[in-house]
């Protein structure tokens, strides 16, 4: 019985691809983790950069620079390493879509 349940779970995971597309709010929820510093929906109240409306490619490049250490940071170089490339793509696409 346990083997059947495990196989069924594996089939469901395989059928769903990466699993990132299952939650329609995943991008928004991931982006919400940035709100403490970058403001609600990426609209900074000052002090930090506004992320809303910036081109996705620009945001992805900044994150890559933080990850590699090419861009100095106090904490972003650590934060960015906690996300997969797929999650970062979702987050940056979400911010790019904001007005």
C-alpha cells in the first residue's frame, strides 16, 4: 500500500513538471518576501530601490550580480542564493508587470 501511494505521488509530481506553475499566486507570494525592504508590490517608500515596473532582464542581471558578488550588498548577496533560477524568474516577471 505504501509503495502504491509513493508511486502515485511520483506520477503526480512528474505530470506537473517543475511544480512551480501549480500555485497561480506563487510569483506574487515569492515577491512578497521582498516587501520589507522594497515596499509593497515593489513600490519603495524610500531608502531602497523600487522594483515595480523595471524590466525583467535588468532585475535578473542585478540578482545575478548579487549572487556572483560582482555587485556589493549588505544582505542581497545572501538572500538571492536562497532562490532557484526559476523562482527568481517568477519574482522578476511579477515585479516587471507591476505599474
